[in-house]
C-alpha cells in the first residue's frame, strides 16, 4: 500500500465537533438568517430582512461601468491588490465622509469586505476571552455574533428615543469595573440605528465621547445609514469630534449596492498597521474589481443624487409602515418613528413572546424579526423589528395589517378574551 493511500481505522466513529476550538461552541446562526428560507417565499410579506432596495439603482449604468472597467482596465481589476485598499478609492471615501463633517487622511483608511469584516478585525485585535464590549440595547445582530465569536461578554446600555443614554453608560462602566472586568470598547450605531431606527442626538454624541475619553474606552462608530436621512441631515459623525478615540466604520452597501461588499474603517494612525496586518492574514487584499467598480461610479456618476433617490424611495415606504401601524395595531403597542434608515422597532405588551408568535405570523403570510435577536442575553421577547426598505408600499400595508391581526389575536388569547374587533 502506498504511503499516500488513506488508511481506515477501526473504532469509534469520528466526532469532528470534539476537535473544535472552544470558541466554535459559541458560533450559532442568527435568528435573521434562520428566517431567510421562509421569508423569501413569494407569498410571504417579508418585514424581516434589511436588504437595500435596488429598484432605484440604474442597472444599465452599472452594466456599462463594469463593461468599461473590464475592457479598459481588466488586467488590473482582476489582479491582486493593495492590502489597505486602492489609494484612489480611499481618497474618494474621504469625500463621502466629509458630508458628515469628517476631515480625514486617506492613509488612515483601510478598505474592507463590507463593514462586517472591519468589525471582525477590530474584535480580533482587541478582544480577549472574557473582555467586555458595551453595546446599545438593542443592538445590531451581526455585531453581537462577532463579539460572541471572540468570546466577549456583551453588556447592554439603555437606549431611548434620543439614542444611547449617557447616564446609563456611566452606570454600566462603573458596574463592569467594580466587578473587575475589562472594557475594550463601546460599539454603537448613532444614525437610524439597527434595529431601533433611533437617531443619537448631537448633544449626547458629545457627552458620550467625553465619557469614553475620560474612561479610556474606544468608541466604535458604525455608520451605514448616516446619509439616508429623510427629513433633516443627521448630526455630524462622532469621528468628526474625536479622531484619536473613535474607530469609524462605513459601507457602500446601503448607498450603492451590498453585493459589491465594499466597506472601510477609518482608524487612529496608531492602529492602522495592526488592522492592515489582520486584514491581510484574513483575505490577503480586498477585491480590486469591486473597489474599482465603486471608484468609477463615484468618479463618473451623480452619486449624491442617487443617494437622494434612495432616500425618497425609503421615505415613502417608512410612511406606509407608520401609517399602517397607526391604523391597524392595538393601542397597547408602541413603536419608534425613524427619520431615516430601514427599521421600526415595535414594543408589544410584556406578556407577548414575539419569537413564539412567529409561526402564527408565517401562517398569516408575514415575517418579522423577534426582538431577542438583538440582545445577547435573551432579552426583548416582547419586541420585534420591522423593516420597510424592500417591499413596495402596498405590500408593507398588506403585511402590517396581517401582522396586526396576529398580534391582536395573541393579546386576546393571553387575556382570555377571544372576541376580537377588526
């Protein structure tokens, strides 16, 4: 028998999970991912996923951009690239961030495969098992999954209609440190937050920055929705006030197209080298092809007008959702009224379990995300996130009406009253 021939050994069957690293035990599919197979069925009105609506993106323009890119610069576009990202694109990213008051050096930008990769890199560099990450309550499910993967302890900080509550942040810091645990950073989404849709007020931004500077805690500012305000512009980015203690994450997924997977991290100069090394060890380099596609789009197309078009499209859908909630949902429910972004956060009476209610909603042909997906500790059973970005206004109205019927039935069942009024 050749030494290269596989040998079969008798004995107990191989249990691969026994060989996993300890951190693999915390890897679980998110509740949103588990919903996709059901929510993607055509008969279901999906108010679950936060997929950007690309119906307003000029596909003929994108096709022409890609054709010209390959025809003129195919050899470069399809080759390996710079581990930090294309210099031209990084300069253009500076122009994009300037719309929110950020004056940055392109050399402090690292292009990533979506901002999700940037979250992973930051977590890999900063988090040791057992370290604490402070996050809003509720918070982005993708971030929670990343922090869990690196075995962080997530501590939620209260959120209200003006965003993260500064006094609650002070109390959380005090509580964590009194227990002897180490805080690595505060993670937050200040603009039209996912999942709540809440906008962090300008005065709170300043106060939170002051708290974190005084306590030597990094701020990770995740900002995919900042340019998607419907009524008034969002306040300047937190990074515009503090270039040394804020790590800023941006993305073209919501303002151009998520399939291109181009995001970035703007970091303090002292952190750049570590982030680049971590990125190179992960992906070697971001895609030249998608970077050059984005760069040519920014150079040749009226991208500010395109963002305005997206804002108009999402505002109509936001209005349809809020009007439908007001018309159909019971008086015992409350919800946020976002000024931009993709999401509305709905609170139901505390006895309602939105995760347990989900199968009934699917039977009624509507899907949402239960609130527990956005907490690290199983909190939020009475809440749900509704997304208005993708369905048409008509489908949103249809879905909210159907969901309202499910909610009213569940409330009546819990209260022992089965005679419902329409």
